[in-house]
């Protein structure tokens, strides 16, 4: 699995192999807050607000953190992404098994003026790449990296909780994104103790830790975004 980012003063390359879940976690965290920083969000301030919350559960913390406090640290045109930063921060805090990991070994980019994410293994084939330069709009670079992060997360969710999606589909049937639905799926999954079902339910009703295709289309309507999912190799 390979990641190359050479955009402005952000210059990294990472390569990892072996266990797919470990590789996915490491690459997800290698990208981390980079796309948010590219669009001018103060991710350190936002992370501190989330981590400083003293609530003892995901649902209590979600209710306690005020969106207005997060929006103070993000340009107005990207306010919709504050929700994703909140969800990711709460998952890291209350469900660390899904996202938290060490970073892969980082070095200087191997490919100049390129954003590249690629994997070619028996489990997953994906390649996304974009040429960038001084004239590349930050929105384009950020949207590309968000789409890569969404692809990684989608595969990670599927791989870590591979047997939970069917149950989640049943629990979310007829539900739409709302505070009421969020509370209901929390209670239906044993106050979030059925971690796999709860994580899948969250995403199915629109509470994602990284912006998915629908959110990206809303925030970056002028851009043609790459597809989210990769594919499994042919047998």
C-alpha cells in the first residue's frame, strides 16, 4: 500500500505491507488532518475541544459538544465538515479499536507534484492519482485527499466489522439522519456496546468520521470526484 503527497509544503511518502487492516489504519492516519489543514481549518483547536469533553459515552459527548464552538475554527464554506471532525474525534476517543494506530514510516515523496494512493493485493485493488502544482486550487487537492480517506475508511469498516453490516441494515431500515435516529441506533446496539453494528449504523444514517461522496459533492460541487471504493481482484 503506497501513499504519495507532494502539495505545497506537505511532502510525504509512505509504503506498508502485510496485514490489510493494519495497513489501512496506518494510511488513514498518515493522511490524518492534512485535507482539513489545506482548506484552512484549525484542526488542533477542534481536536482539543473534542478531547477535552468529559462525557462518559459517545452519545453524551455528541450532545455536549456545540457545533458553534467547532465552526469558530473552520472557514464558513466548510462548516459541513465540522460534523465529520466531531464524529472522527469521538470514535477515536470511545472506540479506539477502529481508527487508532501508529503511523507508517514517512519519508520524502517519491513522485514530485503528485497525489497518489495505491494498493494492489489479493484483498483490494485501488489506485487514485492526481497531478498538482503551484496553480492547483487547494479545494481540488483537499477534495482528492478526502476521497482517498473515504475509500480507506470504507474498506477498513468492512474489514474490521465484516459480519456487522447485515444487522446494521436491519436496525437502520426506515431511519434518516437525525438526533432521534442517532439515539435509537445507540440504544438498539446496547448503548453502542455492539461496536461493529453501531459503527456501521452511524455511517448508514450519515454520521461518518470522514466525509463521504454525498458530503463531498455538497461541499465541492464544482469538482469531479473519483469514486470511493476500490475493487477486489478477479479470481
